[in-house]
C-alpha cells in the first residue's frame, strides 16, 4: 500500500503460512491470533510451550569504557553492580520522573550491555541513548535481529530438543550462546521461558525445529496480552506512561536502595520528591465481580460514587477463569479486597482490588 | 417458512411470522475470536435500526451488535450468560443473540440474501 509505513516482521511469511490473523501494534503488522485462537493459545503457553515472534521489540548494545556511567545516567540502575549475565528491569525516566520506557538491561561483559526496549518506544529510545552516548565514551548499536520468545513449563525442554541447552541459565540472566545470539531466561507471561535475539537465517532454522515439536505452538499478541495481564506485568503506554512514576506504578523494587538515595539518573530529583510525598495513586490488580470484562479507560468510583481512579488494562483471564484488569486507584483504596465500581457503558460493575499477579509466577530462579 | 437475511455488519436474521431471530455470522465470530461475555438486552426494549442491541466481548475487546431493523426485543438468548462460547461454536444456530418483533417488515428489503452476503465478505 502506498504511503503505508507499517513495519513487517522478517518472518511474516512463516506466520502467514501458519494461518495468523494480523493486526497493527506499535507501527507493526503483528500476528494477533493463530487458528487455535486466543483462549487455547493462552492455556497452551501455561501448560506446554508458546512461541512468540517479538521482533517488533528492539535490542541495543551499549558498550565502551563509560558504558556503566552512561547507563547509570540513563536509568535508575547500578549498572556496575550487575554480574556478567545478570539482567535487571529498569526504566528511562523523564526529568519529571515519568516512565519513558521500561527495559531489560543485561550485562554481557565488563563494558558491554544489552538493552531490550519496547516496540512503540524504540525510535525515541534510540535517540535518547544516542544523545546520552555523546556525553560518554560509549557506543550505542541497534541490532538487526529476529527476536523470539518461548514461554511455558516445557520451553526449556523444547529448546533442548532443538539443540539449545539452557540448563544453568537462571531467571533474569542472559548470555550470548552463539555468534550474534542473545538469549535470556525472561519473558512476559509469568512462566519460565526464554527470549532469543538471533540473525534471521538462524531464526528460520530454530523456528522450524521448534514447530516440529508437538509441545510448541505459535502464540499471537492477543494471548501475549492476556498472559502478561494475568501475570500482573505492565504494558508501557497503558499501565505505565510518561505521566506515571515508578513509585505510583509500584515498581520501586526495580530501583536499588542506594540508587534511590544517591543515584544521578535522569529524573532522580523528581522521583525522590514523589517518593517523599507518597504517591496519590497506586497501581493495583482489579477483579470484576461476575463475567463481564472491564476494559482500559473505564472510570473507577468508590462506594459513595466519588471518582477513585481508572482502569489501564482489562480483559478476560483464561487461566484465572474470570475477567482480570489493572489500574490506578487513590492510595487509601489500594488494599486488596477493597470494593470499587467500574463504569462500563453506563453501568456500575463491582470490582475488587486484587493482589497481583492473578496467576502465580513460575520463574526458574535457582 | 423462515427466510434468512444478512447485513453488511455481519448479522443474520431469520424471519418467521413477523419475528426475527438475530445473530452474528460465522465470519463475524471468527473475526472476534473467543467470546467471554455477551451483554444481552432486556425483553420489551424497543430498538431503532442501528441502535446497539448486544455487546459481545472477546478476550481482548468489546464489540457492538446493532439492531438490523426497527423492532421490540421479545427474547434474549439467556444460555449465552453461562456459555458465551456458543456464539463461536454455533453462530448461526444455538448461538443466536436475540429475537425481535419487526416494526416495519419493508425494512427487510434493504438486506442481503445469503448469496449477496457471501459476495460481500469475498
């Protein structure tokens, strides 16, 4: 189509052949569902192994003598304290402490790091990183890779059958098992699993091997969303935005104590002030009473009908077996079990604050 | 003898004795994916053509189903409250959504027959 800037996955032909239905996400044409459908895809991932093409996400290699100093400026992170192969969730913040993006930073070597960024923010992230790199003896290299995720209790076994041993790799660690490969034990489902960045030719070979294993199914973006929502994981642009800071998002656990106190990262002063004030709102899990889903954007009210917050993500949780949602409520209402009401097309649906995740995480931590 | 009509919004109507049974087509349920909730209308509710009659909710999104003609709801398919997936598995049968008494049968002339609908979805 003329004038269409939609980006296409390098493996799009494989998804077409697999019968994927496509939809637009963050400027990409992405597989939303495959013939199995979102429900089966979701449950299959929790029971066996789901294969996701997440090549819309961006990998950046940051390297150089001052790579640590640069990342410590870019993120509320102690990059120098990371062991080689250790990964950490972190953020790019703006000067107001708002979250520009959430990322995973992995130490590949003494002065080499991998940064994995969200699709929707990849262009802005690259600009941000390059601007910072100008102030440091460090280099930013966006990598041209296919990025696959394989998630679920049988992910490791399927990889093993495909010739990739993952044995000693633990949750939130990443390595370079082959030339131009990056493999981390991480994901966006709450299950044990892996994310692998690799050259296209290698990816085609790996995908063919994995799909030859009856335990592995392609999983689309629709199930990726329901899986991450059940797991209580944030989607940037919905649950966290440049208007939310890590304190109200309940993500301060990702920021080491010393860094909170003395870190010189962008947004440090604003974040310290926000922590001192105490966030007015808090990110919470929301469990609608009954079967009707409550969606992003729905307004929340307290029992007296006063505005209480809003829903940022919502849908149905196939494993939970009931609707699940996430949103922000006034801090005093944030305790699990507190009842609020969501406005759905003019009807007030009772919703209970629920602890996150809805489905227990099953990470391989040791 | 019932006559079946189709709309551009991917609904079907089976009309018999001035009452239309309305549902969504197989094509529509495939596009929507697995349904998890159907918001049904109250019996006796009067609808004008184009009004939202039912909201069907998939895992991911909520979609309106419009009244294809003017009329009054005579029955909603209550089975869908406990098993919304019937719309996926039997869109043109047990997964019907509502029945309505037609206010103006001449509106049916503007709808498609099955052959025209098949051409419409290509």
